[in-house]
């Protein structure tokens, strides 16, 4: 049994975002982190490993330095990593990204008892689309917004968050789950994990590794092939800073004059 | 799916809106999307269709979709569609799309819509733009939109003239806006968050003349690979942030006396006729439940008045409230970024300022 976790490296947008003069994001000027929801996905897989002894494989698509993130996740307890990396993959939208990741997962192999984990949403592209799209391409049932997982033989009982409550669902493996922060508290790297993380394997899947996979259509990957294209991008106008007022009395005076209260 | 994908984009006609129901109730996002879809359908000169899935739904609710702009409603009726499942809904919706070929498909970015949308887009072999805040087909209208909301020098910029759907969405917490198109594949799909689009006034005539087509989808229990064991509503009443006229939100600034801070926010919301919201710092701490959270991963609000008490103004928070008509910020740190988006700001301790504010408002109203 395996748990395959899709993990994205994202710019750290906490507080500071570096935007270039042309309105695009200056990724080089920003630190990177593991996407927050994906840490919950990794933790869910590690808990499954604690319970069943299953293998945990972490997969990321990104530039070569993303290997560092995979090593950190191995130090948390994952068994091995797969780095999906190639110039041809750059600029992929979610349709293209999920196609490439689905092919990578397919190559790793999804057995009857296996579970694919994703985060719900990545904080940069912020679409929450890649998980369900991978599930569709692999023909796996999906449950998104997962806040609780109980293993019951070959099936799972999972809670899925709704805006005003939750749904409890039963789903058989193999399946794909997208995880949110309410699911668990991610563990830290262990000291022995840090020592050992460089001894564990990380495979690199490049374009040539994946191009013949039946899930890959070579004309819908990368920037050119992606169904969605950026037509224009722009910075929103800077709102003129507002008016500072002295105290409550002055504020209420203004609100009153403007008939706001 | 290659076959569907290979079809000529010109063969696709009509604007569709997925009208979500839960427990037989049409969700308000559906009316917002129909109202927006109506404008697009008018600009394209095509039909606006609502798609409703469920079991034995009240026909009056379905007709009412015409009152919000739908010319036609496809009502997919099956016991297997009573409650949402990814498999059941995705199959029913995709089968209908492949048969009827709409050019645009709008879906609410609710927890269910964000499950359904990407699954369908992958099956239909088309693009999906997430969390759109503005939609245009007409280039002139798009240019006018840019004139007021962007730094682009519209008159000296070249725009391709076509009726592709131009889907604008905030990225990186609102630091950047991207307009996305899907030129090669159909339908052009987008999700829109609840509260972002305005609902038009209900039109009786529209409701009277809407054409309802009831369809029994080709679905069997074997198509659905999950089993719903239970659907639970949380016991407490949820705060209706999205529909609120006034929102008073609290941030970590209440930490020195959380109960008092929340009580003050509730009292201020009370005198202003509003509800209490929160930053994620507050919901993460468990001081208020997560349905109060405003922001990128919470709710998008645009009330008439938004009050931020002890909130620093992180981009992820601002993304959810920057379109409020009037923003009032109270923060003891004069360089807090929240003052950059505030219409009015007061530098001070919220525990001192808010009681005065409540007193002054009461006096002004007396
Ligand atoms: C400004 C901007 C706007 C965009 N808007 C859209 C849009 O509307 N529609 C669209 O199709 N694309 C869009 N994209 C492209 C999209 O961001 C990329 O395709 C991105 O690689 C994946 O999408 P995401 O970040 O939204 O991931 P999400 O779908 O939010 O990620 C969900 C989960 O999928 C997994 N995952 C995602 N990416 C990877 C990865 N590279 N490696 C491993 N696991 C991964 C993770 O588990 C993650 O938690 C946009 C990009 C930018 C920069
Ligand atoms: C992926 C991601 C998504 C996120 N989504 C959201 C989201 O949807 N919504 C959201 O809100 N955040 C979100 N965040 C978190 C966000 O980045 C900030 O951490 C959060 O908004 C900070 O909350 P705060 O302003 O209440 O707290 P702080 O940043 O700690 O600010 C507290 C403020 O209170 C002021 N203060 C302290 N005492 C007083 C006093 N007595 N009187 C007056 N002022 C006082 C301080 O000067 C300070 O400005 C997200 C973060 C990430 C990474």
C-alpha cells in the first residue's frame, strides 16, 4: 500500500509580495515554502504510515531546486520523492499541470489500496483545481475539503467540509483526497530524518520520461499548450490612502454628514 | 474526449449557469450568476440557460430562475442527484454539455462548485478560470472596465477583437489581476465566488415565460463511487457575512481581552445594524468560528460599511474586503497596512475608541 502526495513549492506570500514593474511577480525576490495545505496532506499520509506501515511517496512538479523541499518532507517521514521537472512543463495551467502530475502518479503506479493526497489549494495560483483534475484523469473517485479520515478495511470514511457543516462519505481505495488545515497538525522534521534524508531516493521525471504516457497529450502541456492563457495582467490601482481622523467624535460627524449612519 | 475537444468552437452557443441547490433550496449564488450571465448572453445575442440538478424539486423555485434572467432551464431530475456527489453531478452535467454545446459555463465557487468545476473541465477537455471577479465578452466593455480598475494605458494598448470570454481574477492576494481567456476549447468555464456579482431585481415576466426542460439523466447507482453516510449542519447559526450591509471585524488586536473585544464588536455591529467578522488570526485561535473569516481563504464581502478593529491588513485579509464602500480602520499602530485601504482611519487602542464610537453613534442617532 502506498500514499502518494502531490506537493507544491510556493512563494512565501505571508506579508510581503514582490511585484516587478511590469506587474508580474518577482519570484526570485521571494522565499519559497511548502504550500500550507500540502503539509496537511503529507501529515495525513504519514499518519496512515504510522497506522499501516505503508510507503509514502512525495511528488512535486517544479524547477530543480524543489528537490530541497522533497528532502525536507523525507526528513518528516516520507520514504521517497519524485521531482517532475522539465522546460516543456513550464507555464502550465491547471489542466496541463494535472495532466503531467497524473502521468507522473501513473508512472509511480496506483495500486488497489493506494491513496493519492493533494492539498485543497495552492496559495499562489490559488485555484483548488489540480486535485480534482488529477482525479478525473486517473479515473479515481475524489473527496475534496477533507477534515477527517478513518480507514475501514479497503474503504475510507471521510468528512468533507461544507460552508455550514459537513458531509460524511464512504469511499473505496484507490481514491484521491484533497486536504485542508482542519485535518491535522503537521509534524516537524525529526533529527534522524534529517540525517537520513539524503540517503533516500529522489527520482527525476523529465519530459522524455513522461511524454509517451497515455495520459499525456503533448499539445496541451506547458505555456503554449495550456487551454487557459493570460490575456492581460495588471496591477489594481492603488487606492488613495484614506483620511486619518482624530477620534470617534470626528468620525461619527463625518459618517453622519455623509448619511452613512 | 478527444472527439469532443476536436469540435469547432463556433458550434458552441449559449451561456449556461450551474444553479446549485442544497436540500431543495436554490443557493443565492445561482441568482448572482444568472444576473451576470444575462449581461453576457445579451452581448452575445444568445440564450441564457440555468442547469439545476436534484430530485423532485419545487417547480416554482425552478421557474423563479427565469425571474433572474434565464431564458431556459434544464432541470435534471433523478433520485441520484438529490444530494451532491462528484460522480453523479459531473456525469449529468458533462453529458448535457457534450450534447448541447454551450459556449460559456459559469459555476459558483462554493465548496461544491469547486469540486464539480475542475472535475468537469478535465473531462470536457477545456480550461477553467477560478474565482473570477469580472467577466466580459465585449472588448469595449472590457476596456471601460480597465479604465477604472487598472494601471493599463487602454487607449495605447492593442486588444484582440473577438468575443472570447475575458475572465478577470485576483492573484497573489489581490496584488495582481489577471485576465484569462480560453481561446481554443469550449465551453469557456469559470467559477465565481458567492457575493462577488450583484443579483438583479426579480422580474415576474421572466419567471412567467422561462422554458423549463425536465430531463431524466442517464445515471445509474454504479456511476457513483462514493456513498453519502451523513450530512450535518453545524448546530450554531452561521453568520451571514456575504449578505450583510455592515461588517465589523476583529483581529488579533483583541488578544489582551478577547471576550471584551468580541463583545465590543458585537455591540458596535448592533448599533450599525451589521454582523461580526474576523481575520484569520482570530478564527485560527478559535476565538470565533471559521464562518466569520473574511479574506482570501475566507469570505469575500462588499458591505456598505466595513470596520476593521485591531486588524493589521495583510493582503490575504484585504483581498476579501477591499471592495467595501466605506472602510473604517482602528489600529494602534499608525503604520499598519490596513490604513492604506481604509477610507477613514483612527490610530488608537480599540478598547478605548470603540466604546466612544458606540456612544457617539447612539447620540447621533438619537
Ligand atoms: C496569476 C495566476 C492566475 C492563474 N489562474 C489560473 C486559472 O484561473 N486557471 C488555471 O487553470 N490556471 C491558472 N493559473 C495557473 C496555475 O496556477 C498553475 O497551473 C499551477 O501550476 C497549479 O495551480 P494552482 O497553484 O492553482 O494549484 P491548486 O489547484 O490550488 O493546487 C491544489 C493542489 O494540487 C497539488 N499541486 C498543484 N500544483 C502542483 C505542483 N506543481 N506539483 C505538485 N502538486 C501540485 C497540490 O497538492 C496542491 O495543494 C494561474 C497562474 C497564475 C500565476
Ligand atoms: C494562504 C494564506 C491564506 C490566508 N487567508 C487569510 C484570510 O482569508 N483572511 C485573513 O484575515 N487572513 C488570512 N491569512 C493570514 C494573514 O496573512 C494574516 O496573518 C492575518 O490576516 C493577520 O490577522 P490580524 O490582522 O488579526 O493579526 P495581526 O497581523 O497580528 O495584527 C494585529 C493588529 O492589531 C493591532 N492591535 C493590537 N492591539 C491593538 C489594540 N489594543 N487596539 C487597536 N489595534 C491593536 C496591531 O497593531 C496589529 O496591526 C492567510 C495567510 C495565508 C498564508
